[in-house]
């Protein structure tokens, strides 16, 4: 059984509002009995005998059926989330910048996003692997930052989602706790 982090794209913004209790219940009804939501931005940790690709497919089908929207998720193995947090070269907390990690279910899309960001006059980003790109934005100016504007383009929506580093740390810790609980119950 594997532990996974599931990142929903575009909920609780733009008219798609999902209560985390409803999300958790929908996933539990789909067979993810230990699904746990974190924060109100569509972060879930769960365990499954399925591989990550199958968890992605099941979660997207569940969300489409339960909430009636074109759902996209990025699913990562819990251990990979920990590796990405560790690999991030930018600070967790800084008075002038926020650290973000854009996650992708499609390496080619992430490569295209990285190339577009690298073409900016000033770019503070680093690809962490085929599924993650870390970047900085000024405090109070995230949505106006040039890279944020690029990453918000429609062509990236179906394959990417962004979280701040502090959120990924919380997800890493919750996924580790889930994996530990699995190990003791086996």
C-alpha cells in the first residue's frame, strides 16, 4: 500500500467551491477510506493499493461525479513530496519573498513552463525534477509576478497546480504520519 499526496487544481477560486469535509467524504465513498484533507485549497493525503496514475484517474472521476466540474489533480508519492521539499533551494519563510512550487502531472508541460519562465528578464526559479518547479514571488505581489502570469495561462491548467513551500511541508508531514500509521497497523 502506498501513501500519496493529491493536489486539486482550481478549487475554492473562480466559482468552484468545495468544502473539505465534502471532498473527504466523496473520496472515502470512492474507497480512499483514510483520506485526510489539509487546509482549504484542495490538498489530500491518502493511501491506496493503486499506483499514482490510477489514484489520479480515480480522484478525477470522483470529483467530476461528486462535484460536477472538470477536475484535474496532481498525485505524488508521499516520499517524493518529502524529496521535493528537501530539494527546494529557496527559503521557507522570508520577509521579502514567498517560495512556491508548481507541480505537474506532465513533464513536457512543466518543461515548457520552465522555458517560458527562464525567458523572463528576471527569473528566480529552479526545476526540482520532472514534476516540480520552485520559484520566488515578492510578498504582496504573487499574482502580479511575471512567472505567476505565465503559469496561469490556460495551456498549463490541466497539468499544473501551485502550492507555497509551507503548504508542501504540512503535506509532507501529514503524509509521513499516514505512512507511519500504515506501518504500525500492518
